[in-house]
């Protein structure tokens, strides 16, 4: 069995944040968020990382992250480009938005030949998540039914006080496997609670703070790549007609289809760690303070890579 590999999705330019948040320092010695994820992943057992980026940010990304991490991990680069589409499809006029998380993972397909975990470059996940993910991936293989996993977080540990966020809201079966995950693209806090809307704010639905949500920390076998690749053209046919400039091929969409078809199970691995992210510039001071506290407590050295 091949050792699990880590795939880091870093092609988004951070439109809501207003800059290339993947390389914006948050640590005491100029570390960025993904430095801490990679540090946690490395001590959990991951030895190889594949960064999914865009050609436009390649030099800046290597200088800020990749060259440093390559001293302790095997680093590879895959490129998520808008024109990487199935035969017969072309980029809609005016489209600049990447095709989504599932498309990002497909960009790494040439480098993947076994189990792999997927994370966002601009999210802090905490050490617990990488440990349970590596342990699961290194002890489970696909059988007749694909054996995947994900790490869920408590919604209250993942929201921003500075605006809307998108989260995959999870429902688990009694045996601890995933029943469904539904992407809610506008979740906001308000005084006394958290709620979401699907009609531009005309109506709101409350969500308990203990709700399990996906932060795009998934664990898959190679089978997922074949399934996602095979379904992409059909998804494009359906969604380009509805929303050619903004539709996204999300990982949970394919996961949900596989669950409904009985082709896969997804073990829900839980983390109670605080998630940190910089969806908005106003989020950055919270992340910096959180990292500083964890460094002071000894969870991380001041100089991660020596």
C-alpha cells in the first residue's frame, strides 16, 4: 500500500480577501497558514505534498512556501488552469473564477497513485485532524465499496465575524459514516447565533453551533479521481447553462453522488480543534493571535523548519 500523500489546494486568489492570502504571513517569523498545516501533516506521517496552484503565482508561491518546505518534504506542483476542460468544452466568455475544488484535485491526478488527503492552503486545521486522517488512510483501502473519510469541525469553531462563509453541512449515520453533505454558500453569524440563507437574505435558517461541517479536509483513494473525472463533462453540461461565470465543481457534489449510488462510504473523523482562516482581511488579526498563543504554549516552535 502506498503511503498517503497530501494535496494542498492553493489556486484561488482570494477575491473576498483582496489579495493572495496563501502567502500572507501570520506567524512570528513570517510563516503563512499552510506552513502550520504542513508541519502538522509532516509530524502525523505525510512525507509528500502536491501543491495545486496557477502558473501565474508559481514563482511567488515557491519563494514564499514551496522552496522552504522542500527541505523536509517531497514537493510537487500541479496547475489548475481554466482551459483544462473535457473535449468539446471551452471557457465561457468572461469567466475568471477557477472551476472549484474537485477540478483542483483532478489537476493533481498525474501524481497520485494511492490514498491522499485534500486541504485548503488558507485554512488552519490543527494537529488532531492530520493525525486522525493519516492513521485512517494508512490503514484502509478501497474494496468493492470505496472507503473514504473526512474530518468534520464544529460550525461554531469555523465561522467568521466579518462576513459570510461557505461550509459543507454534514449529516452522519449512526455508525459514524457520512450520510450527506450540503454546501451552504452563505452562512453568517448574528447576535446570539448562526444562520444561512439561500435566497439572498429574504429568509434565514438557524444552524446550531454544534453542527458538523466540512472544511475540505477529505481522504480519498485513487478511485475518487476516476469517478470525478468521469462525471466532469456531465456536470459542465448541466451547470454551464445555468451559471457560466460562477458555477463550481465542488468535492462534496461528487461525494454525495457516490454515497447516493452506494459506491462509497465516508468515515466521519471528528476534530474539536479551533479552525482558523482568512476569508476576509479583518480575519487576519484573529489568526495571528491564535498562532501566537499556540506558539507560546509550545505546540509549535517559533522557527517551524529549523
